[in-house]
C-alpha cells in the first residue's frame, strides 16, 4: 500500500491528502517541460537567422522535432514497462535538460538537425514518463490529477514563451538557455526525491514488451488523435482564418488561439474536480459535445467575434479530453502501462505535429471556414468511442 493511502477501520482504502509530495513532484515536472517547450518559440527566429535557413529549411527542421518525438516516445514506453515510471521520468528529465543549450550552440545545419531531433525526442520521452507517473499518482491518491498536470504544462509553456523574448534581448541567446538550464537543474534536484517511486507491475515484468495486439489502446489512441488534430489546427491556422477570411485586425486575430488556450487552461485546473464528481465517461461526452458546438460555431461564424466565442467554447470542451485519454491508456488492464500509454501519446501527438500541414494544403483549395466546419466530424468519432474512457476511473476499483 502506498504511504499516501489511508485505511479505515474496516480496511477500506480512502483518498489521500489533496496535494501530497508525489503530486507536487509530477506537477513541477510538467511545468518544467512546458517552460522549455515554450522557451523554444522565441528562439526560432534567431535559430533560423544563425543558420541562414530558408522557410522550407526551417520547416524541415521542425519536422525533425516531430520525428524525434515519434522515435523516442515508444522507447520511453518500453523503459517504463521494464523499470517503472519514476526511474524513467528522472532519467528522461536529466537527459532533457541540456537540449536548449545544444540548440543554442549548434554551429551548422547538421548539428542543429541533431539537436532539434534530440530536443523533440526527449521532450516526447519525458512527456510519456510524466503522464505515466501521473497515472501512478492518481492510483495512489484515489483521485484524478491528470487535467491539472496538463494545466501546469500549459502554464509552463505560457511562461517560457512570454519571458523568452525579454531574456534573449537582455542576456543573449546562450544566456537565456543557460539560465533556464540551471534553474531547471535546481528544480529537478528539489523534486528528485519527491517523485513517486514505483516498480513495474508483476504482470508487466513477465510479459514481452511489444506493440499491443488488443484494439483498446489503439481505439484510445484514435480518441487522442482526433482530439489533438483540431487543437493543432486552431494553434496553427486559427489566426490566419480570422485575419484572411473574417477580416479581423492583426491584434484581434491573435485572440483565436488566445481565447482557446485561456479557456483550456482554466478548465484543465477544474477538470480533475469535474471528473471525480461525474466520472470520466460523462465528462468526456459533455466535453466532446461542447468541442463540436464550439468548432462548428467557429467554422460557420459570420464575423471574427463570433468565431472567437466558438474557439473559446472549443477550448472548454477539448481541455480535458486528452488528459482523460491518457489516464484511460495508463489504466488498461493486462497491458504494460508504458507501452499502452506510448501508443496513445504517439498517435495523439502525431495528429498535432503533422495533420496541420495537411490541413493547410486542403484550406488552400477550400478555405479555412470549410475546414473548421468539417473538423467536428473527427470529434463525433471520439463521442462514439467515449465508452472506453471508463478505464480512466479504474483506480477506484483497486
């Protein structure tokens, strides 16, 4: 029994305190990862200038980020199955810390491609390990925490992106990377002992680690994929849609993703309470319906203001869909947790990384209004598969 569980006189297990040290640790590591990913955004112009990259070359570099994630995520899942989430999370974070320095020091295209491959790959590996450890903390606490963990990631990305430009102007590109690396190392040193220690489950240590034959992780992966494609599409194309097709000003067009991300962050902090109260299946179904309404409203909106309202409603809906999918994957019975979770995460993030480029090509011929009006079809598939979210609540049956 975990030290964070308590026992009643009848021997029943009850929920632990709301913020035990293990939850502080995994939340802090989500925040750290988000800060590093957010800090990369303001570095991109200098990165491209330093290496004299054209737009197409920069695009290929960003593809290297996605390829790195897709290569190292499954490896992280295998390591989790063999060694447990705590050892994998500590190791992935430790190796991840120098990657911003590598990006800042890369002297030529080939070394930069290697650096961005490692940055993307280790971002993804740490992501798998964080989510897997968060599932273990959920089990030990008997309550949902996944949505708030993702909210801390969103907060970190916001902090990294908004402070990055100022720090680069003040202390330079290398100074910015060095400062973040040192602060992150200090943070990791503080959190190291607080990470929930776990071991592979006995069934996982006996089974050969391979891609699962059961359809369940793949179906949950489809749920994550069809949720993250709309999310990535709003991030990459929402502002352009508002600007070019709805006549929004430059300032107003930025509120496409701003409205979406603001409601998403707020609802992710509230999402765990909602899921504990109503259960994962009902929460996912209501969230999906809201996302469908919001995306449809944005696509059919006659003006930018109504589209912005649609994106905000979509943020409310999408906010807790991916955390529920990750919790469900991490709790699937009879499967190595790391492998099942890596399948879901790889499928989900491949949608966010690669689908928006295809959507841009389609929109060139049809317009973004048509694209945003059709994307709810993907969310309807999530609604049809929503019964599988019941596995996100399996911790209550232990």
